[in-house]
């Protein structure tokens, strides 16, 4: 090939690369948020990704999805069936596969959010992505590894759908956003608070950056509120359709079957709870998000957000008092948006409060948007937000790792304890492997020699809040015994044998005489 041909070839290749780069270009804020979420997510959840920790519902659901349509999660049923169709070999609680999909979904959600809200600072974008990945509600959800990839796909759907609703564009974008958000609620209802929070953040951004008449902002907010209502209409329509198709009814799980029938007074009371819990968490669901020193870091974050928000309101007031009032009102609704789950349900636990993390994302946005007349103050605000979010993320990484350590230690202790139980059962005089087993007092296992891990009692996050005795007495402990210790004998109903005189004379396990063969039944008295 001649020199001229080589030059033309390089030129064509360069032009092709440039065209391709334009097609796949990712904004710096998207890339930074994605990188922050993946890097900190791996540090926070690596123990859960690279070890198979099975506890809580995961013990029973290693090879299944769990309840779907009966608890209002019809889109979870669709996802479950789609996975069967794609892979054809059942469901599996896979820590690395499901977990990596989940982290990618969180990272893309963080990237889309940072890009849409125009966070120009890469460190702030990365910090916002990091906190979205390490927030303890994510760790709680990782306790349900058998559905975590579905849940985090729902988070991505809610984020993408919410941003489509918030953004400019034709009706089809709004319709796509409504559909995505409605389907997201059909996977996991607790991600719904992300939608009103995104709408409020969008309204704040527009009020800060655009000078329009008050009617423009009110109309804009109304359209987006109607879209949010449309998303709920999609959810309820899907609910009714799948209940009919599956010929079942809603269970009264966390008040789901009463959705929409609660009195106005109750909803107002719950709204008050949402505000109180935003500023001073007292319910377990939110105290689990800010344990020990983390609460003080959260207070610093709130103080910084308040200072930046007040600065924007004052700055806007000088130009347009009406717009400033709308801005102040939007800020005032943020706690309600973040904690909207308290309005949705009277029973809230750690898995349901992911919307609270949006308070940290808003802080990053405000710090980046601030354009006060003093450049030093602007830089100081951004630096303070970056430091606070970094500290918060690092403390969360440590906290998340302690949660996984606690479960790992408890799981190993449970395996050892149950292995000893199996050994003693098979060493019992008269044991034959065809004998059925009757477990008496099956949910009251006691052993004074158990090490209770008192050092980790401060971990009260859902799915990690039990001590070792609670781990052993998990409602699905027989499945754990079968799958982790390989012991799955035929069992008989303990009610049939517990009144036998010989059984009433037995000692309690692990004492001698607590395991006996009686009338061709191997009886274990806990």
C-alpha cells in the first residue's frame, strides 16, 4: 500500500472512530457517577458478591422468585417468567451474577441522574453515584439475592422513567416514562418515592436556572404530577389484570390490600411522620440508615443543603419574589418526596427507604449549581459537599461490610451447629436412615454454649438484625439444614408425637436424652 493510500486509510478510520465516539459519547458526569457507584459498590458489597451468604428469605428461595402477583408485584412475575424463557433452567440466587447486574443498574441510574441534573463537577458526580450504591437500603436488599437483580432493574426503570417524565420532549417520551415507572412499581413498590423526588428536584433546577413567569412553572409541575398519577394508574391496571389472570387475590402484606382505601386523616398523619423522620429518624427503618456517628454526618449534609437552598431562594427573591416562593415551596416538599413510603404504608422497614438517598443527591446538585457572587464561597460549598458525601460513603462501606461479616460468621456457626446436630442424630441408638424425624419445639432452639456475637448487636438493618439464636430459629431452618448440611430426612408432624409419655420425659437439646428413637420415630426435642 502506497503512502497516499495509507494516509487516506488512516483518515477514513479516524473519521469512522469520530462518528462512533459521537454515537456512544457519555457525558463526564454520567461516566463519573457510574464509576463512583461501581467502585464504591464493589468495596461495600464485595463480601456479598464473592461469598454465598444465605439468610432470611434467601434460605428458602435459593431456587425460586418468591411471592409476586399476590403481593402486588406483577411485573416481578413478568421478569421471573422472562428469565425462565431466556435461560430455560430455573431461578438461582447467584451472588456474583445477580449482584453485578444490580450494581450496574445502580451505576447507570446514578449516571442518568447526574447527567440530567447537570452536575458538572466530576468529584461531586462520583460522590453522588457512590452514595447511591452504598446506602444501607441497598445492603438490606442484597439480603434477598434471589430477587436483587429484579429490584435494581426496577430502580433503573424508575429513574429512567422519571427523567423522561421530567425532561422536555414530545408526548411519546412522557408516555414511555409513565409506562416505565408504572412497571417499576409493579416490581417493587418501595421505589415509588424516587419519582416524586425527581419531579421536585427537576422543578428546583428549572426554578434556579430559568427565568419564566409563575404560570410556566405551575403548568410544568402539573403536567409532571399528572404523569406520576398516570404511572400509578398503569400499576393498578396491571395489578388488576394479573390478579385476574393468575386467579388470586392480594395478600394484606404491609397494607397493600388497603391501598387507596385509607382515610385522608391517616394519610395526613403519615405525611407528618415522613417529615419528622427526614430530620430526626426514630423509626427503625431510618435509624438503620444512619447508625451511630453516621447520623451526625447526615445532619451536616442537611445543614449544607439548607444553606445552599436558602442562598438560592434569597438570590431568586431579588429577581422575582413569586419564583422564589415557588422555589421555597419545592424545597419544603423534598422531605415528603424522599420519605413518601411513609405515606404509602403504615409499616415501613429498612428495605423500603431507598428514596431517602435522594437527599444526598440533591445536596450534590445544589453544591454544583451554586453561582453566588463570591467564587470562593461557591468553591467552598462544592468542596464541603464533596467531603461530606465522601465521608458518608466511606462510613457506609465500612457499615455494609460489618453487615456481611456478621452474616458470614453466623452462617458458619449455624453450619457447624447443625452439622453437630446431624452427627448426634445419626449416632442415636437405634438410628436407621428410613426412620422419620419429629422435631419438637422446632422454633425454640436453645444452646447456652452458642457464641452470640454481642459485638455486632448494633447492626439492626433488616435481614441482618437477628443474633445467632435467631439465625438458627429462622422459619426456613429445615431448608438450611438440607441445603447447607445435606440432611433432609422424612419428617412427621410433631403434634402427632409430642403428647407421648416418653416424649414428655425427654431433655431439651443439646442435653443428653434429647434425641431418641420412640415407636419407630426419631424424636428431637429442642
